[in-house]
């Protein structure tokens, strides 16, 4: 999605300081450490079932040192269902209520419940 040393998505203030850094997947631990030094808040959304769990387990001790880091896992069943919604031309609706996310293409709906692996400040 982006260069290796940039966020997949970020929010900057008017001075250009990074308020929120978001990465998707299983980024390198060094990149996450660098992001935590550059941004007020860093969020990683990982996915991939067992691969994501192994990635987190291998890096959890380094992640624990980062106070401004949150990591969420998107369960394999949900990401596979989301992949089925993907089309060349698509129109998705998103509903967020009480911490639950629903994505729909008008015919099919997918509920995505993120699993918290690490919360910032903890």
C-alpha cells in the first residue's frame, strides 16, 4: 500500500506532526517502533489467522514497551467473508454501532469483530 517507512493511513495536525499512524498486516517490529517514536498514537490491524497470531507472539515483548501502541486482530473467518465482497466495482455500506462493524454490499453483510491483542497505555 505504501512505502515501508510510511503508514498505510495517517492523520497529521496542521504543523505536520503525526497524530495517528495506522498499519495493516504484520509490519516489521522495527517499523512499529519507529512509528511509535514519530506518532502520538499507533494502531496495527493484523489479519491472517495463525500467521497473525505467530507474528504477535514473536514480537509481543517488544510491543509491550510501546505505550502508544494498540494492536487488533481481525479473525480469519471475517476477513475471508470480506474478501468475498470484493469486486471490481463495488459499493459498500459500513455500520458501526456499540463497537461492532458491519459491512454490506446490498446483498451480503459481514460482521467484523476485532480482537484486542494490545491496548495503548497497557
